[in-house]
C-alpha cells in the first residue's frame, strides 16, 4: 500500500509540459472558480484506488488525469500540502475498506468508484468545455440500472427460484457485513462506513426482490432506511439493534409465508438445480 501511495503522489506532482510551465494563478484563471481541495483530493484518491485495487484505470482515465493535474496545479504550496494529506488519508481508507470485502462486494466497490469518477469528470467537462477539444466527447455516465441488470441475470427463472437467489445473496451479503463490522477501523469511526455499505446493499436487494416479491422488497428497504438513519445521526446503536430485530422478525415471517405457498404449488428443485441457483 505504501508503494502505491508514493507512486501516485509522484504521478500527481509530475505535471504535463503545458501545466508544469504554467503558474498557479494562470491555471486558476483558466478554471475561473476556486478548487474544492477536499473534493479534488477525494477524486484523485478514487482514481488511484481504482488503478491500484480494481485491475486498472477507470473509464475516461485521460480526462481524470487532466483534471487532477489542473486542480493540483492551481493550488499554492500550503494548499497542495492539504491536498496531498487529504488524498493520502482517503486512499488509505479505500484500501482498508477494500481489504475487508468479499469478491462480489469488491466488484460493487470498484463499480462505485468508477461511477463517482465518471460523474465528477463529466461535471468538470460541462463546467470547463473550453479546456477540452471539441472533438473529444465528454464522458457520459450511461450505466444500466441495477434492477435491470439483475432482471437480465435472473431472466428465465421461476419466481420461486428468483426468491431463492435473493435469499442466498442476502446470506453472502451478511457474511461480508460481519467482516466489515469486525474491522477495527470501522469500529473506531462508529461504524459509519459499515452502515453505509449495509444500507446500500439492502437497498439493492430490495430493488431485485421487487421484481416478483414486493413484500420482501419492502422489508429490505425498511432495513436500508434503518441503517441510513444511523448514518444521518437520527438513531444510536441500541436503537438500530432494536429496529434490526423487529425488521428481521417481519422479514422472516414474510419469507416463511411465501415459501409455504411455493411448497404447496411448486415441485422441490433438484440438488443440481439448487447448486446452479
């Protein structure tokens, strides 16, 4: 991890010929508005994290590179030090989080990094079109909706089978959540990051369950909101635990009722089919 941070810091400091010969005040005139140092540092850390942790650079990495050079080059010496310190902290945090995640959750983490980089790159291009050649298209964020991707993945499965897949996905997700909660760094910050991850994942589960089983989706969405309220500071740990228990009881009752109905109507799947699901 240390090597990656040093390598990235060197990359940021190594400005392109055009930028390296330009004074900060000249770059500031080009940008026409002050740089948000923290936002710029987080953007740089996200780009570096994607390069180092996700198997290579994000989409439109050339745009990200130019934006990083311009923003860093517009800063004075003291602000550059603030930038580098904030960037390093965020990069280290990303590495620590990535190390706690399982395979599928790592993919989601990297996808989130890529989306955030694309979104900020596109906004920068829209705000500063004069800095880019007319023939260079601005990066467009055109990902498919998660529920649409899931629907395609589950296409051809019976409703009972889709419910089974969602339940198995929940089990894997909770295994990842236990790893995240066990990380001392997450405990130190009051589990804020862990609750953000869990809120996101339960919301995603809800979007998939909604395809066939709106009651299950409602229970997942309720759980996501429980964790979101904790992140917003509206409820403390004991309150979260009490609400979790209530939600878990309701969710399990819904599952049991649905499974009882399916057991009456559907033939039991073979062991081979269960393994495929």
